[in-house]
C-alpha cells in the first residue's frame, strides 16, 4: 500500500515542538542518512523545506515503549557481592548460524573467560542485555561503558509476557520494577524464567565521552528524548519521525536505533536517557499512539 502523504499542517503539535533539539539529534547521523546539513539555518524551516510527512501508523495504531541506559555498581573481578557477569562475544560466533541458547550457555558455563564486568544481581545482568548498553561504576570511582556487540542468533522472547501467561501479574502491571521484585522473591525460579528467552546479548567496551548517550544502531550516540528505535524494514535509519505518544508527548524524533522486539509499522522504542530516573520513565511507557515519518524530498 502506498503511504498516505500529509502536510505539516496535518501534524498535531508540530508548531509547538523544539525543532532545534530535533535538528541537533538529526545532525548526529545526517551524513549517514546522505544529507549535508552545513549552512542550513532555522531548524523548523529546514525540516519543512527538505522533508515531506507521510503516515506510518494512524492514531492508536502505533505502539510505543521506552528504553534507557542503566547505570549500576559493578566490579572488574568476581566477588561474593559481584557475581553476575556480562560477556564479550566469543570469536567462534558467526553471523550466519545460531550459537547456543541462553539455557545452554548457562547450563554449560560456555562463556567462562569472556567476562567483561561483574554485577550484583542476575536480573540486572539480564535487563542490561535487554537495554543493550550499560554504564558501570566501580568502587574506586572509575567507570566503564559497555555497548551492544551482537547476539547468539536466537529470537527474543519476553519474560514479562511469560510472567503474564503464568498469571503472575496482569498485562497493565507488568513493568521492569515488577520483574525485579519477582526475581528477588523467587530466586530459585529466576534462571528458569530467563531461559524462556533463548536470545543472548554480548557487549564491548566503548570509548566515548561520558556526556553522550550510548551508541545506537548507526554507530553514533543516541539523544535522550529525541532518538527512536524502529524497524528499519519500515522506517529508514537516520530519518526524522514524528510521534504522538500518550503519557510522553508529541515531538519529532530521529530513527537511530533498532531492537529485537521493535518490529512492524508504528513500533517505536523511545530512548529516555541514562540512570535510575530514566529507567523509571522508560519502564512506564507502553502506549498506543500515532507515528508520522518525514521523507526527504526528491
């Protein structure tokens, strides 16, 4: 089906947005999108001059969630307190065939020797994989930033949906905080729950400034409140995307990331920022709204 063309007058809230903030986020990856932004002046005028809006998902057809960069205490070596690792990618993992599942990795301790850092709780190590990035604080006040470096090739399955299926909580009550509480209350059942998701994420150490966001799928830092994870089969990476998300707002984002669960037209994951407060905000976003893409004029 041919996308429905719109005008900027059709976008509710367009005139009220901070277009300069959206333009700053867009410029981070504009060259990879194939656009030279040098010499372009007023941000709103630039978007309206060089782009045409089109409907991706009409009202209530888009589905938005949020993600963030966790910031957690950790250690470089294993100890009684820090006993749950995040791993570097083994050299034998290729891009064409699946490796071992999460359950097989855990049962066989197949990643021994590939530990990058150690965290306090197994659920935090798991959730860091879901987010795909992490800032780790050490006791000596040093820190480390880790970013996504590939997967084991198996499909992602949500442990939140599995808990809902088990009757642990209704869908509207399923949040990361609920999952953390469940993990603390059911430590003997946790590994079995985690094994429900065969997908496993590997990390690499990032050498990027501390005041920037984590790296997105385009290899550049994402911007809090302005970067959106999308399905690149539907929305071109680097393109501007207008979202109308109840509980979050109406604003212009930039498609700069992807995610295992972010599939289909109108599916969007909003990058909120770094740390505990960002995590609380991100975990509360689960809303139906509208998504409008901006296509570069020919």
